[in-house]
C-alpha cells in the first residue's frame, strides 16, 4: 500500500498528479472547483526550487490539457525564498507567465510569520504585471493583517482569508480563538466593502461561512467576487451544500510525497483529529 493512502489519505489527494487529477475530476463533476498544492516547503537547494517551479508549470499545462476546473497554490519557500528573494521571484515568475498564457490563476500561500513581510513583498512586486491572475493568503490570527490588507487594496487585489495554521507568539497573533474569529469577520467586511477583485473565505467554520453569505447579501456585493475555500477531506457535505446554493467553492487539494508537515498542521487544528489520523492508520 502506498504511503499516502496509508497515513494521510484523509487530507492528501494522492502521492502523484494522476491521483490528484482523478480526485479533482470527481469534485468537478459535483460542481466543485479545486486549487492544487504540490506539497513541499522550505527547499534549501537551488536545483530543487527550480525543479518545483518547472513542476508547477507542467501542472498548469496538465490542468489545461485535461480541462480541469482548477488553479494552483504555491508556497514561496518551496520556490527558494529561504535561498534568496530574487531567486524565488524568478521561479515564481515562470509559473505566473504560464498561468497567464493559459488564463489560469496562482494563489500564494502564507507561511509562518517569519515569511509574512517577504511573501507580501514578492506578491506586491507582481501585482501590476499579473494582478488579476495572482492572489495572496492573509491570516486573521495575525494582528497586522488589517494593515496588510489595507495596504494592498486595489481593483486587482485577490485575497484568500484564513485563520492561520502556524504556532505564533502572542505579540504577533491573537491568543484567543474568539479574537481570531472576530478579526476574520472584520476582514471580510473590509474586503467586501473595498474595490478588491476577489475574496476567498477559506475556513470550515460555519459561523464565518454564514457571516460571509449574510454580508454579501446585505452589502449587495457581486457574488462573483466571493469564493469559499475548504480543504480536501474536510466537511465535504458543507462543500456540496455551498455549491448547491450557488456559491463557488474551491477545494484546496494537496498531493505529493512531502505530506508530513501539511498532515501535522491538519492534525493540530483539532485535538480530535489525532483520532482521525490514528484511526486512518487502520481503516481501509
Ligand atoms: C482553502 C484553504 C487554504 C488555506 N491556506 C492557508 C495558508 O496559506 N496559510 C495558513 O496559515 N493556513 C491556511 N489554511 C488553514 C487555515 O489557516 C486553518 O488552519 C484551517 O482552515 C482550520 O481552521 P478553520 O478556519 O477551519 O477553523 P476552525 O475553527 O479551526 O475549525 C472550524 C471547524 O472545522 C472543522 N475542521 C477544521 N479543521 C479541520 C481538520 N483539519 N480536520 C477536520 N475538521 C476540521 C472542525 O469541525 C472545526 O470545528 C487554509 C485553509 C483553507 C480552507
């Protein structure tokens, strides 16, 4: 049995693109869109970062060839951010060029706070050239996020709001979950009331999902400016319900062999997930 099927199959679509493509085609058939994440992060060798960028270019070609409803999401440390910012930008630009030529879209994941400034700087350096085809993730647990959003707002701004998946110091991030949740709602308002092009509300928290639906209605915002994002393997019924109600839902779909850090972030999100992970070791 392959390693992913054995350990992380709940959260990872497979250890190769073929498995992920099958999973995405299945989701597409149910009206769900996907964002593909080729697992990997903190790449320290130049040739590995170049290889990752080539693989993402190939992935975009494959999505186009198979006519899948999917875009991609990249981690800048997979593209060499730890090596140098210019090198990372070179790698990212190859991906952005390909996405633009195919009419596709690239999300930039947000990693831990050591990378926030650099991630925003890289994103900013491309927003004019590739604006409508690149978006950035912003974490509501960070105290700085409202300022970051306000500094980035423009008609080209595409943002994926999440709570945040890393352990952060309380000087930087809200310690109480309720503060993170309140800030998430506040940031939804800030973005919906702005000229931003796209807001992806990426959470499984049904109170926040409902809040976003309510605010779009109240503010008479164009529904096309709103997408919902959920993770592969989490709350499938909610994914389908949102689609049924006419909302665009994108399922963040990771694949590949480097699944361990991703898998442990998912397990950490809820204590009972340890049970899911543990049980999945023994379930078929
Ligand atoms: C599309 C998408 C993209 C993301 N991109 C990033 C990123 O770039 N950077 C980043 O820091 N974080 C990212 N995240 C992760 C995010 O920051 C949260 O860690 C994660 O979504 C869990 O928080 P929640 O918003 O679902 O809320 P929570 O309050 O943690 O969860 C709400 C409810 O959802 C369910 N749930 C949540 N997580 C799980 C799980 N793992 N397994 C089973 N049930 C679960 C539970 O029922 C829980 O009660 C992303 C999340 C999504 C959905």
